[in-house]
């Protein structure tokens, strides 16, 4: 993702004064961050929150695409407000996926009224993916549960337990990201799916988010960028 983001940012006329990875984490300092408008953070569940706070401390707004760290989300939101910087978070920066999110929520609402379909999910990602299920799958699951009153929780395994939404996670080499939502009844099956062809769509969305965030304060998401309203 870092290489894709770099290529797209440069192609859109931006300058990149600092690139930090696992080999030079010590360079993420206020002095090094001077001159940056926005930091784009795509790392790991273990390091994301600390990286975000380092940028906030330097007065730098952050676009974050890391997933698996959201137990710290509210604390980061409060810090964003206290530091008067901007923060943009999405579990997925693809415009197509965010359209998929909207359709998923509408379909779940329809299914709640019908009541005869059992939902399940599957997500497939490359073998380097650190978290399971994916942040995109969790976003989909939470939207389904907000509409389907019979569901109490999601589980990251196959399940036929009443009130559980099963999410099956698969890791295969070279898969950028595929998400499938299924509704099974005794008479048919409805399938809603999104399959990324490469990572360019995610990287483009992240760069567009950084362009959007420049000069802003507060907490934002893809619905602000692409104006997809619930």
C-alpha cells in the first residue's frame, strides 16, 4: 500500500518529505514532520494508534487505513479534538467498497422486514493481512447487525447459532480483498459481493482523503469524501 500511495501521490503533483516504515520508525518525530500537511498511516494493529498520536503531537492531521486497533478509537477521537487537528478514518478507502457498504445496509433492512433469510459473510485477503476478520468485514457486519434485530453479535468462524453472524476469513496469496455477504433461505440464496482487482483503488482513495483533510479539523470518514448518505 505504501508504494501504491507514493506513486499516486506523486502522479497528482504532491511532494513526500518523509516516508517511515519498520526500519526507520525513529524518524517519526516532530522535527521530521515539519513541512507536512497530512500523514497517511497504513501500518498494523499494534502500531497504528501510537503513530497517530505521534503525528497529532506534532500538529499533523492523519489519514488512517490501519485496521484492528479500534478499541482505541474513542481515545484517538478525543485527542484529535484536543489537539485541534484533522483525522480521517475508513476501514476501506475504495469508492466502490463504500457504495457496497451502502447497498449492504439497505439490503439488511429489507431482510429484517422479511425475516426468512439467514445471513453469513466471507472475506478473502492476501496472506500478509495481519488482522482477521478484516476491518471492511467488521464494518459490513456492524451495518447488518444495526438493521437485523435478530442478530446479537458476529463471530469469526462458521456458525449456525441463533443470533450469531458468522464471518469466515480466508487467506490466499495475491488476493487484494474480496467480501461476500450471503442470505440463505429454504428456497433461494441472495449474494452481494465486492472483489478488488488490485490495491490502486484503496491507494487513490487514501490520497483523495489526504487532499480533502488538508486544513481541516475534526473527525471524518469516506461518507464525507464521497457524499454517500445513509
